[in-house]
């Protein structure tokens, strides 16, 4: 069990570029979550998958954001036409169905839009 | 919608002292989970302790314990014999047991343990 893995850990991009983050959950964890955290704030929920099904999306997830989990294993979060306001830490978390209150977080992916 | 409030942006204590972090929440749910997460400067969110609302007994994990007051919707974290490694941001979080099981976080409390 290597924990929740996120890649890249840091990304600097120019405004208007697209970026993609990857999350590998703990193996056999059916549930996968994405959160966004800005400096000095608590994480905010973005979206949630149970296996490959995306069950909920926050209103924070504008049409420039898309998340996938095609085979129910790893997930990607893509941000198109990045804006400076997208600068944040993007956190991935996972949990098993049998213990939904046991949620493990990855180390996060820092995005800086310049 | 559920909300979580942490009224102490920053706290600072001396090593070996006991410190209590406050958290209140608002919900109409009767059953739910409450959590305290720690986020050290390395940034990875680590689960410290969790409580299920239907359990009256307060959760305890070694030096960490909670005071869960369901009627008052209060969920404070007590850290005994504080250590330098306890220095971190601490987040209180809420999750429903039914429906969308997502964490709702408070704003956090920055705790500094001084030598």
C-alpha cells in the first residue's frame, strides 16, 4: 500500500494553457475525490467518483474543468484555458466502500498560473 | 447545506502543554461523521481522529481526544503533552452518512508548538 499518489507535485503554467493532474488512489479504494485548497483555507470539494461513475460535481467545477476515472482506477483532472484564479493546491483522496469514513489524501498538486 | 466553523485562526503553546482546538458545525442531519485532520508544512492531510455522531463516547487516539457535544454541535480537539511535531494546520471536517459523502472542511487553525 503506497498511499494516494498525485502527479505532478508542482506545475507552473501560463494563463490560457491547459493542465492535467493525475491521481492514483490506494488500490481497491472504490471512491475517489478531488478537492481544491487555496492558501490559508480549508479544502473545498470539487468532484467524487465511485468506481468509474462521477456521482457529484461541485458548482466550483466550471465548464473549464473536467475529471475522469475511465477504468475505475486512476483519475485525471484537466483544467482548460487556465486563469490566475485557478492557482491552488489540488488534492486527491480515496476511500473504500466498506469504510467510507476512512479517507486518505495524497500530497497534492500545486498549480501556479502566471 | 452543512457548514463547519473554526473560530481560532492561530494558536500557540509550549511543548508538553495541553491545547484545545474548537470546532462548531451546522447540520440538520441526525447521523454523520466528524473528523480532525492535520496538515503539516509538507502539506499532506493526515487523519488525526474521527467520531460517529450516533456514538456518545468521545473518540480517543493516544494523546488526541475529542469533546463531542451533539446538542451544541460542537466538536473540539484536545492535544495532551503537545510535541514539536504537532505543529501544523488543523482542520475540522463533517461528512454525511447518507447521500453525497464528501468532506466539508472548516477554515483551519494554525497550531504552533514552541520549544
